[in-house]
């Protein structure tokens, strides 16, 4: 039995002209897979740049948003809706009117409670629970974390 592993289009010539019983295709790697996504915000008139992987969640009250990184909260003057547009949809999901969580840092989900990696407990609103469940399962499946 002959098996071909086609990882990149540059190897297409190897497959053509040879008969294989099975060909496994893998997507091409992006140009720089280690490229870090950055998130920029202003705090007290100073610009801050965060690695999006480090952001646990964003919470908002009274038209101000807090960015939670580990055990630190940085308060910025921005609406959560505006900040939500800056975040990648495959990592971040809105769980309530006040909170957007980074799914990479969810420790546990029990009912309507989400425990984050730093121990903070956030609550999923009833109106967003179905969408959260669907997107979180997709995230887990995509990242091989679903059992």
C-alpha cells in the first residue's frame, strides 16, 4: 500500500504520475505561525499593547472597559461593543452584556458559570448561553480539547 502525505502545493509534483492507495492532505502553514496577535488600548493617555493570548477577558461598566490580564485589570475608556470588533472571533466570545471571554483561558464551565484561569467566576446570560455553548464546543473541537 502506497500512502502520500501532501503538505504543501510545492510537493504536488511528487504525487502526480504515481498511483497511491491513499493521499492525506494537510493545510499549508501560514507564513509565520508564531506571529502574535496584538491588541492596542489607551490607559491614562498612554498607549498599551497586549498580546491577545494573554488577555483573559474584558468587562465593561459605565462605558468603561477593563482588560483583565492575569491578576491585573487595566481600565480604558471605551465601549465593549467597539472593543469586541477588534478581537478575533475564534478566540473571544461575548457571554453577557458586560463580559467577553478569551476561550483559551476558560478553566471550567458549570451551568451558567465560567471560571477563568485566574479563578474569577463570570456568568453567562440566558440570552447568550446557546450561542456560547455552540461556539465553545467548536473551539474545543478545533483545538483538540474536546473529549
